[in-house]
C-alpha cells in the first residue's frame, strides 16, 4: 500500500487544462441532459459523477475539481468522436473510465435535442392557429368599419383639455367638441389666443359651453403639474379627454437650424405628451374613465427628409402612444382608459407650412378638414387615426418593401424632390 502524503497531490498542468476545457465545453449539456432524461440522468450520475468524485476524494485535496470533472465525464458521446477523448481524460484523473453501458449515447442526446426542437415548433404552430382564430373576428370588424364607421361616443358634459388650443388645429377641434356639448380647457403659451378662442366657444353656444384658458409651457413638468392644481381650484372638473396637440414645426436638414431651436422642438413635441399624460392619467385610472390622444404626424410613420429632428419627434410620439396603449392593456385598464394616436398629412395650420409646400404631389389638408376627421376618429375611439385615412393604409403597405423600393416610391409617386427647392439651390 502506498503511504499517504501530507501534501495534497497536484494534477499535471496540461491535464488540468484539458479537464477545465472539458468542463467548460460540456457542463451546460450535462446539466440539461441530467434534468430532462430522468432515468438516464440518474444512472449517469451514479455511474459517472459519483465514481469520479469518490476517486478524486480518495486521492485527496481535489474533491471540488473531481466533482466538476465527474459531471463532465458523464457525457460520454455526441457522435463527433469525443467519446474516447472524454473517457481517456476521466481515466487519467480518476483511474476508471466514465463510460458505462448505462450512460447516454450520442444518438440519445441528439434524439433528445431533436425532440425538444420539434416540441417547440409544435407549440408555436398551436399558438399561431390560436392567434388566427382569435384575430379573425376583430380583423373582419376593422374591415367592416372602413365602410361603416363605428358609432361616435357622446361627449356632452365631458371636459376636453387641448394643448395648443388657442390656434390652428387645436382651435378647430375645440369648436367641434363644443358643438357636441363638451366643455373645454385650452392650454397654450399664447394666452391671448386661448382666451379669444374660449370667448368664441361661449358665444357660439349661447353661454352653455364652459371654457377655461391657461398659459402653460407644456414642455416643463412643474408647469403641467401646477396646471392640474389651478384647474381643481377653478372648479373645472376632471379631464375626460386629454388631447396632446401642442407642437413646433421645423423644416430643416440636420445642422441647418440652431441648437436652441432643435432643442425646443424636441422638448415641446415629445416631453409635453409625457408630462401631461403623467399628470392626468392617474385621475382617469381612479375614475376608470378617460381618453388620451396624441397628435403625431404622417412623418411619424413615414420618415420625412425635410425636417429630420421634427420627424424624429413624431416617431417618438407614435412610439409613446403605442407603448401607452399596451401598458393600459396589460394592466387591465384599456376598457376604461382609451388611447388614440393621430397621424395627419400636411396641414396648412401655419405660414411655414404654406411657404414650404411649393409643388406637392398631393394637396395639403385644410385645418377644418383635418380637424373634422381627427375628432371623428377620437369619438369612434380608434387606436390610430390617419388623415386622409387611405394614406395610412398606403404607408403601412409601402413599409413592407426594401428601402430602395421605398425610395423609388418617394421619387416617382410622392415626388418629394419637388416639394421644395432646397436641393436645387
């Protein structure tokens, strides 16, 4: 019998390196096979891991390494010629081969992987059939509503808050909601314009419409929060429909506008949606009643080359509204708090738009026409409203094609190079 030594035996560096490589390469496969093939896993553990651990422990000082190598050695074959290598390494360390007649073969391992893959594919196929079955009815309903629009909800007595409500599209929407019996809160940095619009609403309704005007920089969270406090103090009541309409137009390539101007566009066009929604969403959730509208743009669906920063902010608004819609759905609140993302084509709201559109292939929308279609979409509680409606269908269809194909559409159908003479200067 060989006398025991006080010093722990050391494995040769080359053998230790090979064992470590073996452990790293096979450990995940060993654990997976051990868990899933219960009968084989148990035999492998007893025949391989236990034997090697026992030998390594008897050798002294290398129990942890023995356990790792032992678990690796139980994978005896993968059909690629590794069986003998694994056995030689295990034999060199432990004094006995890892392979036994009871351990899993490479064919068994490959069979397990194939069955697992097949099982995953079957589950996906079952889920796909389920989705098609569940989606068929709403899909047919959406097609039906193109010809026969959904019934508009009644907003009599409800409070509608519109940012950018003193001028342009916001003002036009305010008149349409007031004509349906709603009360209005108009928020604008141009307080005089908001107050003037409120006066018009009250006069046209014979005094039955309640309207309030507030000067707020909606790009600042503190001012949005203060607005809610002021509204409560003034007795406006809870907000039923929030329309985030405020925005700044910027027709410029990257680097053409000042940093200050681009920063203002990003602040107002995106932050106003986030801050106003954050301030008023909680009240809607508590009352289980509300509707949040984000006014984006067709340039938030279809990249707009003449205003890169502006188009980026509108893509951000579309993403914000889509995410908010999903948040409310998974929270179980979508039945009570609705969302609508509005994507209008060019609207002649301001002088900048009129001056920019020198030779459009498709005529720009008038403010009244755009406002009418947007309000109808909100009252139908559509998730997405594109104005004109068919432009949205065309845009989604075009995005299915490669970018180079889309560029042909831009050049020969949209004729974007003719919109403005910037490229010809």
